[in-house]
């Protein structure tokens, strides 16, 4: 069994992946100099999204906020 997440730990979480895609799309439409998303809770979710779709958005950075407050750049 993969440790990707969340649909009873046996399947990819399609709703969460779609939600990330929506946020990435909206960020890409902005004129912001820096575009990023910060995730918490389950690092596997943004990592899964990056494995599947990470080659598409090049202008949005992904970060994970650990329980100890450390910010980790995922890409």
C-alpha cells in the first residue's frame, strides 16, 4: 500500500489534487512577483501532485510547514 494519502489510504485523493490544481491556476493568473503554496498536515498530498503534474506550473513554489514550524521547499 502506498503512503500517498487519504482516501482510506488506498487511493489517490482526487478532490485534493483538483483543489491544488485550482490554486495553482489562480496563482498563475496573478501578477505577483512571488507565487507559492504552503501545505500542512500531510506532506504526501503536495508531493503526489508534484509527481503527477509538477512539470506544468513553473511559476508556483510548493512548501510544506512541518509540525515543528520548519518550512521545507518541496520543489
